[in-house]
C-alpha cells in the first residue's frame, strides 16, 4: 500500500517529492465509509495522478481496512 501512496503523490521526475502519512488506527477510529473516504481524500489532496487513480486507491484502502 505504501508503494501506491508513493505512486499517487510522486511526480515523474522526482518520485520522492511529496510524502504523506496515513495512520490506519486513526482511519479505523472514524465512523462510516463516507467520513473515512473524506478523511482519506484530504490526505491525498496533493496527489499528482488522475482523480480516477486516487479514487481507486481510496476504495482499495477502505476495503483493506474493513478486514483489519
């Protein structure tokens, strides 16, 4: 999952130009998928990739979080 975050937030010329941290415990403390999605969206607001890629990342992370 860390590689996906790096992919979403990197620029082609400098893959380490932007870093974010997602605390899964904090994510799991948030009530409801809508609120979790909004929180994650705020975390990846600076993503350099398409909105489609960002939405896919958020959906996958939410699905994985449900299994924890």
